[in-house]
C-alpha cells in the first residue's frame, strides 16, 4: 500500500522546488496567507478546485502537475 501525499505536502514540495516562501506563493496565487498556511499544514485537506487552480498558477504549473 502506498501512502498518498496530501495536497499540503505536494504544495510544500513544489514551494521548495520553486524556492518560494509561503508569503510569496500566497501573493502569486492571489490567496490569503492564512489560507495557504492552513492547506500546507493539512488543517484544510480538501481545498476548492478554484484554490488549487490559483496555487498551480502561482507556481506556473498545471493543476495536474500539482496533484499527481
């Protein structure tokens, strides 16, 4: 059985790849900083598709790249 990485863990990993702080990503994704922190810490485990789309756009990647 493989462990699925949470969306928060995937965002954290992409943030490391793109060398962005949470604050920088929140601004690029046009999201409130606390929202991003909650998603990354898995306090919010199922963010809306709109939010996920904004985060992917903030990274300059597709939603598919972000969630796979």
